[in-house]
C-alpha cells in the first residue's frame, strides 16, 4: 500500500465517528470513566491509504490492549482490523513498566514504504513510562507483507532521572526531511528529539529540547503533542487539563506555531507555549466533553482533525472517535469545525 491523499467529495458530509467499544475487560454499564481507560477509541491517530485494488481505506490506531486498529472504507462504518500485539503489552514493556495493562496513545504514520507506530506504556499518574516503536509494510492483515516488527524501546522516563513523562509520542518528518519525535505529559511539559530515519530512534548524542509547558498552572496539565506543517509554519497541537473523567472532563485542544519544528512555538497572541501559551481551538460543548488528544489526516479534499471525546448521551461508550473538518483563517490559524455528523 501507499499513502493516498484522496477523499471523495461525496463523503465530505459524513461522520468519522466510531463509538467502537473495544473493551480491554468488557465494558459494562457500570464501568467508570477511570476504569474504562482502555475502552472506546481513545487517543487516536489515523492515515488514509490506497489499497492494491485502488480503493481508499482509512485506518485509525487507538489506545487499548495490544494497540487496537480500526478500518473503514467509507468513514462511517468501522470494523476491527486486528491489533499490533497479541499480548496486552510487549514483554519488554511489561518488565520495564510493572503494572501496565495496555498500550496508550499510539502514533500512526507512513514514511518511506513503512508504517511507523510509536506507542507508550505507563500507569495512571506515574512518571515511570516508556515509548516503543513497531513497524509494518502494510496495514491490511490479508496482505502477504503484513507483519508487525517491534523495534522495542525508544525512550523512557523515571522521576529519579528525568523531568518529563515518556508517553504520547508523535513523529514529524519536516520539510527538510529531518525526523523528530515529540512526546510528553504533565511534569516539565513536552519535549522533542531528532530521530535517525534508519532506526526510528533518537540520533546518537541528540539533545532533548523543550517545546511546550504550563508552568503557570498548578497541575502542569499539558500532553499529547501533534505537530503538523501548513503553509510555512509548524503547528503544535496540544491537549490541556483533565482527560478522563467522563462528563466532568475538562480536556481541550490548544495550538501554537513556529517556523522551525523545534520552536519557539507561539500562540495567536504571541505568547510562547513554553510559558503556558496556546490558542484554544476545541473544548467542551453541551454534548461533547473532554475533546482532545488529536491527530490530523490530510486529503486532497481537505484536512480533518481526529480526536476522542465523551458523548454525554452515551457515556458508557467511553471515549469515542470523532472527526471534524480542519480549515484555516486568513491569518493562518487552524479552525476546527463541528463534527461532520451527529451519531
């Protein structure tokens, strides 16, 4: 398969909303938001690809046991498409991060003939975490090229030696062809490091650089960086505040931009994201609570933000997948539209 940037105009008014209740333990009606961290389709990123028969197929990777994959040919009907690991977490991660029950926040992208899936393992509220990498030549389980290869640990964290939390990875290949890995959650904020394309892991002696933080808040609640290039700028989307409390969630998406992938990123008011800046582009509404942890899918017909959210009319579905059109203002700032459709 190869990447495709084609979306049929007739689909421009359909919903990519998958309340696919993949359950790590079987979601019951009494499952609380915190207990349901691995249910639904949290922390999504996605790609649009062209199959061997020329059809456009959409894949989303999301938090869950073994990393769950969703597949659609019409952006409306979604099916399970296997998972990256047979076990809840790979053996190395289970040893390195005791107590972890599943894989969080996978980042799915395509570069130079391979699909790269960065993933994170941790336990809730802990800084003892790790990011790993798996690769595949295909996302189609029926393809003879389909075989996930785990390249193991990329970077890790622990309170005794790091000021960051090694979760929520996101890969960027910049306009000069250099590879960068972004990550981070709470503590000292978000980081970036240059990656060796031959391994997908940090270059030898590469420097870890800060790119965003919230030193002006008590919780330091910032996570889930996703950097996207548009019209001369790199836009860093981040998520603020409380992700996982059902209807009480306060999660939201903020953004800043920079001419360089490593920053400095500033918001629409000129405030640096390292100083707590960020322009909010998506937040709670009457129905949708805690929208955040986003990725972007680019197509010939436009750009789309994929993210998770709680639906107050169906909280038992946990964090569902939602898609919104992403457009741009005249002065070059992203504008997130309403959900393409209602469920």
